[in-house]
C-alpha cells in the first residue's frame, strides 16, 4: 500500500489545523454559516437531515488494517457505533458533532487519511477495481495509477472550482467492476504492442441525466496520461456551464459539443500541456509502484478447499473469487444481511474486518462501490477460519451479486436531498427474497435503489433499478429495468407508473418471476431482459 | 400552523422552537404564526440555532406534526434505526 511521504503528511496535518481554527471561529461567532459552509464542505462535513455528516475519503477504496481500525474507533468514540460505506468507496458517519470534527480529522491524519475533496466542485476520490492487484484478468495493477491521480488531483489549484464535481475511475481489466463508463472520466489501462496506456472515456455519469461515457481516446500512452487528463479537465473548466447546476457536469458539455469536437479541443490543449512537463519522471512512477508490489505470497499452497460444511461451501461459491496467485483467493464480505442496512457496519464489525486483514490478508482491505468489503489476498487454507469469524459477527452473508446484495443510498432516512426512503425498500425486498436457495436459483441480479434523482444508489445501472420520488408529498417508487454498470454498460429504462412502498416489492417480484419463467440455460436476469425486451416484462409487472 | 426547526450549531442536533428557546422534542414546538422569519433572524444572529427554517405543520394529540414526510422523518429520526430516534411517536408515512 502507498504510504505518505513528508509532503503528503504535511499538507494533511496543515489542513487539520486550518480547519480547527475555522471551526473555532465559527463556534465563537466570528463566521456566519454562509461563510463557513464552503469551508466545512471542503473538509467533507455536510449538514444532513438529522445532524452533521462526515464523509471520509478512502483512496481507490484501499486501506490497511490500521486505517480500518481507526474508522471503527471514530464510529465508536465520536459517532453512534457504526459507519456507512458508500458507493464512492468511502465511509460516512451520520451523527458527528461540529466541535469534535477537528479531533476526528487529526485522528484520521495519524493514519494517513482525511476527508478532503469528498465534497465540492473538485476532483473527488479516485475509484478503482476492488480486485486490483489480485485479479487474474488485469493487464496492470491500477492502484499506482489511481495513486498518481490522487496526488495530481489533491489540492490541484486549477481544478478546485470546477463547474461541478468530477469523478474518475481507473480499471485494468476488460471486466468492469467499477462502473467505469459511468464516471466523468473512466480509464481502462490496456497494453498495446507491449506499451502500457489507457483507453479514455469522458462524459459518463448518472444523476438526473444519465449518460454512458464515449471513448475520447482509444490509446493514450501511460507517459502522456497526466497531460492528457489535464487537457480533458482544462477544456471542461473553460467551457463547462456554470449558469445551471443541472447542466454543469462534463457529460452535458460533451453531449452539446459532440464527442468529436470535444476530442479535437482536448487534442489541441494536450499539444500545449505536453510542453509543460507535468507527466512524472520514470523514477517517481517507480517509487509509487513499489508500494504496490505483490505481497510475500507463500509458494506451493494447495488450491483445495474443504467444502464439508454446507454453509461455508455456499459462501465460498458466492463470495470467494479467483485469484491470480495459486493457493490464494479474493474474499468478499457482504454488508447486506437480510433485513439490515446496506453498507452499514458496526464498530465491532469494522474492527473484526481489520483484524482479519492483518492476520490473514496481508494487511489490506478494499471498499467496493457495491458497499461491500474485500480482503484481496487470503490463502485458501485460511478461508474457513475467516468465514467462521465473519459468521460469528453476522457478516458471512453468502449473497454477493444476488438479489439481496442491494445497493441503496441513505435516502430520506438520513439525506436532506432525498425525496423518498431507500433503506426500508431494500429491507423489504431482501426479506421477500430471503430464501437462500431461491436467491441462488435467480442468480446474478444487480438491484440498486436511489432516494432521489441524484442517483447515489446507482439505480440507472441496476439490472433492476428503483428511484424514489416525491409524489404530492407521498413516497413513490419508479421501476427501471435493463441497466448495467459493468462492461456491458447500459442505462435502465422506466417500466411505467410508479408504486408505493409495498407495491414496488411486488413489482420486483413479478419481474423476477417473469425472468425465471422465460430464461434459457445460462442466462442472467439482464440477458433475458435484453433478449425478450421490455414489453414482455411490462406486461408481467402491470398485467 | 408554522413551526420552526434548525440544528444546534455545536452538536448538529435537530431542534424545535418552543416560544422561548429550542428543544430536541417536537412535542414542545409552538406555532410561530407570522413571526417565524423574525424569530429565525434573531435566533440565527445570536447563534442559538443553525440552518433554521419554517415548517408547515398541523396540530395533533401529540403536538405539532409536520405536513411533509421529510420533516416528519427529521423529527422522528431514521425510520430504520428506531433506537437512534428521539421522537419515536411521530407517525412517518401518514400525517
């Protein structure tokens, strides 16, 4: 894992003290809320429906056991004994006191973490593939590149006041586990003739105007990547709309300009930027990459797994994924117990996951955009021990990518922007499909729920998506089908009139049963939907 | 009726205007009538409340009940964590 150098630590420590002074001035009445609000947001501190909420950055979703344990400590000491892992691979605390915030940020800084750029119109936390460094199908480890982008984008003076927020994802596999093309910029690292580079997709996003990012460059050499991204951002910063927040994202600019014209302008800007020498020298890239060297794997470990315990065997089948290193596996910890709150984990559960990472996982964890946790480097001989510990803590849910592995935003239970509650709907759907055998029979089904059009719950990318709306003061839920955030990316389409809280659960079940009735061998829900078309499903849903 | 809500500056707690001060319990909220804006201006300037606003509400046996679900959830706490709410008697879905 990357470790801060003296510059990283110095700027984070300085920011803590700067914010401590700002908080004191606000509490002492030397600043109004209007003056203070942009300053607290720059430090990830929102004021939500019930209290202050602090969003902590987890760069590319990667953290150590020590960092994870600090997240548990903060939940226990400063919050209400739990945290909420988000679709940006971050964590949010829902009950933070303003007067505690400087101490929390100091605690975070002590383990090389912060809450900088988790809000505001800047480049947000870089997201990546949660299997980075462990996946057999990656052409390179995306983490060094994500780290380089973190350093480039942190306090980037030119991009601190963009027209709107800006999200970047980096992957290095054809299988897209990071919803890469639904980001403002999506990078897919690729090899061409032995040279590492990236396909660059720009202008994707969800929100009220979902768009799939078009390919702006089919190959940018790694040596040119920062300059090219700088050019992409510069064109956006110059021409992105600032008169209307709803039309200010880069996807709107590219939609209005057209991808060809945007590509031309970026090329023109790139020709200039490349003369500025911002791409890092090879030595710096090697310095960063060295932090992501493979762990000291044991050689000669067996790939055999004792499957005599049926519950363990189901968990292995569903939550454990293939690793590029013989004898090792990738463990997915689902934070989606039936009836639970998607993405929530208690302080004790967070501590346990930190312990397991330190004992059995080369001290590394990942947060996924699906609000789960990954231990990317676990020896297969330790799987049963890990499972037993997770089971005792209530987080051995064997439902990864199944219908109960639901992404849900905090919704109206916590969020001041939301129009409807998301979590209760997720809970009711999970309870409806609680039968494990039925879930496994249904197979892969990505169900995603947002409580407003901002789409933090990624409903546009759900095989089944649910959008909560306010219909004359009453919660109403629209159903979408056919979305995907994976390499077969697509935007879901609304089926028809919305439903109330119970009606949407019934509608989901009717859609699922339609799939089971007409699927052919090997088809997932999304495959069947694409084959038979929307009308057939609409008929099943609405009669 | 018009009731007033905001957050405690230091703790972030949701608070309601009682006519004399601020309470965490919506049952103690009073109708501010036409004085809402004036009260908010004075209380905000004195830093006794943060991010305050006026809420449309109706009288009920348990005290004022916000008309909009968002403010009812705000009053009650997260509906999915009853253990964290401080006004569990507020009916959420139907006023």
